C-alpha cells in the first residue's frame, strides 16, 4: 500500500504504487492493473515510463547508467546514485533530473507529452 505524501508536500516512493516493485522502470506495462485514482499514482506511472525509456536509451547506446554517468558532465546534485534511485522508483524524479535527460535524449519531450496524454485517458 502506498504511503501518504509527507506533510507540506507530495513526496512519495513511486515504486510503492506498483503491484511488483521490481518491475519499476523495466517494462512498458502499467505499475498496477487498476484505474489511476490519484495524482501521486499518475506521477508514479509517468516516472515508471520515463525510467523505462531511459533504460532503453542506455541499451541503444550500448552503455549502462554507471558508465554513462562517468563519461557525462553531471550537474550539481545529479549523481549516478541519485539517477539509480530514480530509475528504481525509490526517489522521485525532479525537474532538474528531467532537464538533465532532456539534454541527452532528443525524443524525451514528445515521449513525456504522449505518456501524459495516455495517463489522462486511463
């Protein structure tokens, strides 16, 4: 069962919205076979889709997240450990993280927009 957002904000553990936490960021299927019933669940589904898209991008580049981070100029506060936690659904994706990946993945804006449209109709 997902934890409630912390007081004063909406900090969640995205993978807590998955039926099977280990699938987070590793499939194109939804985290749960149920209607989206909250903004937090929609955010978790969006991050799950983005994380999987990043995983596929790295595979297409014949690299790993760790290797990618060692050869890429990383902005302040963005580290391999942080990106790993985001892609595993332990930590929430932020706008800084999204902007970082946007600089490396030309199709990311369209992917995010299409995913958000799909989630709206779920």
